[in-house]
């Protein structure tokens, strides 16, 4: 039964994890954004005072 022979599958597993751990993070971190993001302070509207008609 060839699927129980670990020698080719272990090499494929190790090579795949090396790609995931070494190559892909460099590719992902190499992307640049078209514009820098700026922090925005949210502006909250002050609600109007509630006038109770029975007071």
C-alpha cells in the first residue's frame, strides 16, 4: 500500500510548510497601499433636549 510510505509525503509536507512560513509572509508584507490611512475622530451630534409636554 503506497500511501503508508511516508518518504514522499513527508518531503511534500515539509516543503509546503516552508513555503507557508518563509515565502508567503514576505509576499504579503510586500504589498503597498495606494494611500496612507489616517485616523479619524468620530464626530457625534449632540441630541436636542427633550421637552416633556406634561411638565
